[in-house]
C-alpha cells in the first residue's frame, strides 16, 4: 500500500497538544476522586490540584486555538468526504471543549460558594448542595472523555490503514 507522506506539525503545536493531553489525563482521576472521597484533606488537595491544572489547560487551550486559527494545517490526505467532515468537527470540538468544561467547573464552584473555602484552605463539602452546574460539568466531562476516545480511535484507524499520522505529532519517523 502506498502511504502518503505527512509533514510533522511545528514543535510548538506538538508541545501544546501533548501538554494539554497530559494535563487533561491528570484532570480525570482528580475529578473522579475528589467528587467521591470523604477524606477532607484529600478532597481539598484534589480540588486545588484540579483548579490549578484546569486553569493551566485553559491558558494552553487559548494559545492552541490562536495557533490553530493563525496557522491552519491540512487534514491528513485520503479521507473520504464524510470522514473529512468528521475529522474537522472532532478536531475543533476537542480544541474548544476544555473551555466549556472550565466554565461549567467554575459555575459549580460559584453556585456552591466554594471560593472562600478554597482560598482559606478548607475542604469543600463532600456533597455539594447545588448540583445543576456540578452535574453539567460531570456530564460534560464524560462527553469529552467519549470524544477523546473517538479522536484516538480515528488516529489509530488512520495509522493502521493509511499512513503514519503519528509522525505529525512527533511520534516516530515517516517511512515514506
């Protein structure tokens, strides 16, 4: 099979991608555990870590969106028209969704008046009284996780059937 040559993305774009990916992967267990633990000290530490990581993701996501808009990169070659549309939709949704999650997370903090507790170094309650924004954040987090699975599945599918797409993100070398 003739595999297309894929130029790597610029290092800055690769770095933003992998930094955001690593931080999001750290957010998942901190969010799951902090929402379930009865240990006040652990819950406080996880809330604080989740917030710091979250704000870092927001900053990097904004930088990533600026780069994405200013320096467009063509999709991998050989995609069917339906797959090209899906690729574009998934790429943009993955890029923007962290900002939506940040807004819903901040909504949960504000709705439950957790800011004074967190600033004072006190653990938020194990069960939040106001659940609308918390539930929205949780549903969004699960939806985003599902979207990430679709993203990774698409990369694996392309890698296996069309070409070394991972080289674009700095993994491996182009065999073409």
